C-alpha cells in the first residue's frame, strides 16, 4: 500500500513539474508544437465520453452541442490536455449535482469551445486572474496551473481564452483557436 501511495505521489509531482515546464516554455515562446489538422469535435466528444462516468458519479448533468468537423491546426497531445484540464476543473470545483454545458462551433475563422456550468463561479478575488500561474481559489485542492496551461496552449496556437459569469450563477470559460485552412475551405 505504501509503495502504491508513493508511486501515486511521484506521478502527481511529475505531472506538476511537466505542466510547470510546459507553461514556462509557452510563456517564452518555446513550447514544442507538432501541428497538424485535428478534428476538434472528435477530441471534445471523446474526452467528454471518458469523463462522463466521473461526472455521473458526482450527479452532474452534462450536455453537449458540438458542431461536426471543426478542424483546427493544432498539436493533438496539447489539445487533449487542454480539454482534459477544462473537464477536470468542472469535476474538482463544482458541488454535486450541477449542470455542465459544452458547446463547440466555428465562427468567423475561429473554433470556439464554451464550457458553462451553474456552479458557484470563480471567487471574486481571483476572477480577473484565473489564467495566471499559481492563482487559485482559497479552497482549491489544485496548484493553480490548470487554467494557466489552457491559456498558454491556446495562445501558443494563436488563440485565446476568457472567463465570464453565467447569468443566473456559474462560470463560462471560452476558448478560441484559429480554424484550419482545411476547415476554412
């Protein structure tokens, strides 16, 4: 048991170090990106399917509205980590029984991924800083790297991120990435 726990702690430490290094590389403009055409719709659909059992265990209702064939020119590994971080945030920070809506569509040359929930939203003291490294809510069990990583990867791909409050309570995280020339055609 103790060996298993030690391995689990080492895995988390390694993940923390890798994310910190990736963030530093992204901020320095040196993040290695292996770009190629990626069907962002498939990536989101597959990851939502993977996270669905954990969401159901927390009694979250997840709905998706994904436009078919939204193609971006991106690094698939980084894109998978980015979407996983967004879904992981929903699992970690929402109280039991929330609604999560995930939308993906292309609009004016951008792929827009919107993750919206009816949870408590971001604490007021960090709302304008959620994409900065090591910024986290007072009761967050994380390290304040998840959304920083999301933002860094989006920017490295020529996109961006923003957060807003959901009317009626909750949070909205919007990610934009340029669509691929294949999508534009």
